[in-house]
C-alpha cells in the first residue's frame, strides 16, 4: 500500500532534503548515503544517482504510473522502479528501488525497514537489520524543515511565561 503523503513522517513534516539519520551503504556496488525515512513508504533513489549507476552497468526499470506527493504537497513523479543490489553494512539484498527527482541521493524507506525487521536506535546511532547491529549511522538532526499547512497568529501577551 502506498500513501499519498510519502514523506510525511508521523507529523514531523520533515521532507526532501531534510536532515536526519543517514546510513552508509552501496547500491549496485556504488557507495551511497541513505536517509533512513520511516515516513517514506518506498525506498527511492535520486534520478541523477541512478543515471550514474546505469552509466556503468545496464540497469532496467519498469514503467510505473503512480501519483505521489511530498510532505509540502508538491507532486512527485517516478521514472520507474527496478530490483537493484542494495548493501547496508554487511547486509546485502536485491530490493525494489524507485527512481524519482528527490533532493538526497537515496531514501531507505519503510518497505525495507519492515521487510528486513529493522530497529533504529537514534540515541546510539545504530541500525539493527535481522538482529545484526550496524553502527554506520550519521546523526544530523539540525536543519529539519517543517511544513505548516496554515498560518496561526498568536496575539501579543496572549500567553504569560
């Protein structure tokens, strides 16, 4: 099931280009930083990064017809999806990767996190995949973009501190 608000993370509103937890990995043998995004239904790679991969090796994508939007409501069009070799730490698997114009090189989505029984410990900077801990997580919490749907004006002196 794909939700229309793919990048809306349980009310946080962190969207494309936002900072968060990044895990180091490889996609088709090429090093990549993946943003661990529990609010993204799918694992997605940036179009430009996919083009770099496909310049070295023939990679096939299936055509897709899927309407999605990011947290701020902008539409997100996919170029396609395909099964690619993804490695996170010592864990390697062939996984369905979607290709779209996003602001980060790659998103490690909920589809991966759920399928491979992942546990995130943000405090320790660890990602556990099928019971094996991977401590190759970068924590970057500053600069998280927040999207607000409507303006709220609080009158001066409305609240006493």
